[in-house]
């Protein structure tokens, strides 16, 4: 199956690539590369934020790897810097480029999102800590800054003068191999991808692979015309279908990030679909223009004004199509009111539409929540998620708390609990929130606490007494 992937390299990611014919050079690039390469950097995310429940599951899985094969493979694939055992989360890398001599650097948001710490490796090998200035989810652009004195900067130009067939050069750090230069042509422009409806991407056949994310796409005169961001690939490797965010989009986002640390965008709070000739005839819209509203968020800005089945024909002064609806709304000022023209029940209406603030994308639900310490049991627990329960072979359980840490001589450890266990009940009480267990009284031999625990998909009850007596063995992984 063909896949659209952001060109971000994880430490333990490796792909088998088929040999690709060398691209015929359209000119001499050596002088261009000599001039621009000192401004291209590697962006290293040494730790990704990770939920306590997810960490607990991974620790439990590592403990069950009796042969040590998985650990050995991870270390072989990762190298010294990427040894997962040295970090709470998974390290990752991407690319970036300096746009101002005082250390301002452009990269992709997906490279640095959820990072606990970001490092930048300069072409001279020096590695320094970077501060995140801001990031924009809609365009996948992030701005980071390092403090290392004066640095060589690239010119952030425009792609407006490029035409299909013009030579372009991409520079980045694919697969963590080190700075790599590839050349090609501008293959197409104005591409809209499902992963990001807010951007008209540039398409190029210059090789772009994992790790190139955030690197510059340059014209033949060394001006940045785009930021490499995604590839379309059946294998995970480059097949000559790379995509870059146009430089003029980047420049506008950078200006907002410098000023506010974020970009405010308009939002209607609806979902829509494209109009077809048959749907147009059914709704009395001929020719079939506009966007057919399929969902109205009951808590969104359009609740009470737009309805499911409306055909939104225009918004403000812009005619609406399904393909461009998100982009049109995104360019409007949050808090403003715009006139929307809709077709409803055969009648064309003009209605005022309040423009909301485009929300940030939700956090990954698989990460879970921070853990909470339970003093009476001397252990930590976190709320489980469906992804966590599936990982520990308990997909049919609802709720429950994952054990994240244990004091060696604590009541929980003495009763046989292990990190990665799912505790579903305290007595007959079903545990859904950490507060359900955090407030329990300290158990004793006379007043034990009965817990239902799921390990390796098998549920069992144990009695926690605070001592080593009456321990019910639980199944091992």
C-alpha cells in the first residue's frame, strides 16, 4: 500500500530501499552546496514526552524479553546516541536551517512536537541546546533558537517565480547518516495532500527520506524556496515523490511565530464533503458548487447557524469549494463575523457566521496521563487507555489503572504486583480514575485490600496485606 509519510527519522527506524537510478545533474552544484551547507543543521530530539502508562507497558515488555534479542536489535539500529535505554522516550531526528545570524532556525513541527529537550547539531559537529520559539500545527512549521554567537544564515525567498522543470536542491540528514545533498527538478506545484489541507505543496523528484524533515529546498541560486516535509512512498524510501512547504507560506508563519509563538486561524467547526452532479441535482444546486455540510460541532462556532445538509456556497468574499474550505476559513480572523451564503431546502440564504479559533490537534490518546502515587500501597498508577490495554492483552477490560512504579518493600510489591499490571477493581469497586485508588486506606493483615489484577491477559485477585503472607501468585509474562 502506498503511504504518505512525514520524513521524520526515529532512532530505531530502518527501511530496505531498492537502488534508484542517479538523477542526471542539471548543472554544477558544488559551489551552491559549498555556500549553503554551513547553514543546514540536524535537529535532535533526545526525549519525546511519554505517558507514565505507556512507559510502564514498555518496561513490562522489556522485562519479558528473556532472550534480550529485542534490546540488542534496538541498540544495533540506534547507535550510541539513540540508545533507548538512556531516555524516557524515543529519540528522533530531523533537519533544519538557519534563517537569522543570531541562531533562529526553521524546522518541521512534527520533528520537535512533544519534545522534552531539543538539540541542534551544527555542520562543524558542535551540539547545542535549542529553545522552541513556537510551532504551527496547520502548516507543520516550527521555529527554534540556539545561542552560539553569529551563524551563517540562508535567504528565505519565494517559490512564486519557480516553474515546473526548474532545478532544485534538497539538503538534510536522511536516516541520520549525516548531511546529504540531492538534486532534482520542481515536478509540480499546488499539490494539496490529505495530511495537510492548508498548504499548496511543491512537488519534487529530489530524493527526500526520513530525516530530511525541516531541511531546505533550494533554487539553483541558493535561495530557500521550500521546506521539505513529506514523501509519498510504497516502501518508506524515496521514489521521487517528495513534497515541500512553499517558502512564502513559511515566511508568513515565521513572522507570526516570532511575534506570538503561534498562528491564529479561523475555524467553523463543521465537516463537509464535495458536491457531485447527482448530489447537486438532489439539492437543487446546478452546477454542483460549494461544500455540503455533513457535521456541525454542537460546541463549535457554527452551532445554531449552519445545519447538516446546508450547501455552503461562499464565506466572506470567497466562493467555497470543499477542497479549499479549510484554507478559506483558516485565513479569517478568529472572533470576527463573516457572511455565509448557503443553499438550504431549495432556498439561498445569507447568514452571519461567527469565526472561532482553530484548535490545536489533540494529544495522542495512546500516551495516557501522568502517574499518581498511592501512599498506602507505595506504588504509582496511571489511567489506562484502550491502546495500553491492547498492549497488555486486555482489550476487553474497561478502564483500570496501570501500575507505573513500585517501592521495593512497599505493600504493593510485597503482594506480588509488577510494573505494567492493570488493576481493575479494589474490592468490588471498578477503578476508572487514579483518585479511585489514591485514597484507599493502608491495608494490614487484619484488614487486607482485595485487588483484581490483569497480567498477560489473565485476571486474578490478590490480597494486599502490607506483609509477605497470603500472597496470591499472578501469572508471569
